[in-house]
C-alpha cells in the first residue's frame, strides 16, 4: 500500500486510532465484522464509496462464492498428464537458463527492497502475488536441470505455469486500462494529486510490477520454459483449473480478511456490490478468455526471446523518462 493522497498529519493521527488486530481477532465472534473505523484502513480507502466498505453483503454474495467453490471442487483434475522430465527444461548454463537465473535474482531483490522500504502488507496484493509467482517460476526453471525426473518441484512449476501468466495478464489489463485511467479521471480537477499519482505510477518499481511483469511472464512460460527450439505444451483444462483456484482463493481471502480490515484494493469485488454475481461470472469468463488467447498465441505466433527482452528495456526507459518529466512538473 502507499500513502498517496493522505496528508502526513492525518496519517499519523489515523495510526494512533487504529485498534489492535491479531490473528485470533478474525475468529472472535464478539468482534464486529468491520474491524476499522468506516471500513477504511488508516484512511487509505476513503475514496471508495462507503456503501462498498461497510454494511450488509449483497444477498447474492455468499451463494455465488459457495457455488463457485463447490464447482471447483467437483471439477478438480482426476489425473495429471503433464511431463515432468528434466529434459523438457533449458539446459544448465544455456541462454534461457541464464535468463531465468538472473531474472529470478532480480525479481527477488526488487520485492525484498519493496518490503524493506514500504510495508510487508504489500505482499497481500494480487499484483505482488502475481510478481512472486512469476519470480518462483523463474527460480524453478533455473533449478530444473539439477533435479531428478518427476521431482515435486517440477510438478509445482507446472502447477504455477498458467496462474503465473493469467495473473500477470489480468494485472496488466486491469491496472493500465481500468484502474489507472479511473484514478486520473477521479483527480481530473485536482492537478496536484493527479501529478503526484502519475509520478508514483511511472516510478521504476511500479513500472516493473504493472508493465514489465507481463513480459517476464511471457518469457518464462511461453519462451524460456523449455529447451530452445522445442515446442511448448499448450495449456489444458488442468492448467485452467489451477488458475481458477488462484483467483477464487484470493477472492475468498479478499472478502474474509482484507474487507474486514478496510483494505479495498479492488472495490469492484466488494461483497456489497449489487451485481456481485455478474462480476464473478465475468471474472470466470475472463480467465477462460485468457486461457484461449494464450493458446492461440502459442499456436499461431512465434514469440521471440530477443523481442520480449527489447520490449522490457524499451518500456523501462520510456517510463523512466516519463517519471523524470512528472518530477520536473512539481
């Protein structure tokens, strides 16, 4: 989370007023559902309409979540046809192997610096979860040549493959084409706040997790996840199931934990939304659409390593210059 938009004095006063929240608090029936004042942690989420922060859930929220969870349990894969042979992965010390190793170290360093300089609570955002899944995938791809066939880490790598790409895709689309424009419009009549947001948005760290993460994910799952020149496996129904488990698990965590402590990162998924059933149905369709899209891309298009790396460097440079421009515009 960031303190963007919150005056320092207001932030300090809010910290003094926040009640102590411990793990057992969530299981104490004597505690109210909303554990912070007005359902906005430290005032960070005052911009979210109050009817989405406090009050009763939509009558459709619980039935919808229950149906989705039960459907996932019923549709769980009966068996795994995925090949967990070491020979599928890039050879040690090859170009693809070095890419995975170096990128893993880089991604781990960035999230470590972020946690050290910001707050560890950022680890619970869907964006950072996506970053961390892709980070782990890079590490496992680099480790694969030193494992044995059928090793559980190779199975874990397979389990994370589609969740890594779908989460990066959703983050890329939702942030850059929905949330960022929305905030800019929200502050259209407040020039100082809008410029402050743009400076923050185009910073190096935000550029990496909101823009470049999708390219790291493509490189990892669609290009360097197998030996150079070999054909990647397309995503199958099992991969789609793993992706759905990721989003539904996060959705349950969102409404049972984050909602209670007033962290409304994605208010459209508030259980108080009147059309929550349609939103969840659209989310399921969106995940299926991403599943079909990336299979189509792998079948009909050649994704080149050099092109993706060039995109990462080009975006980073452009965003750095944009950040510098907004800094000078103070």
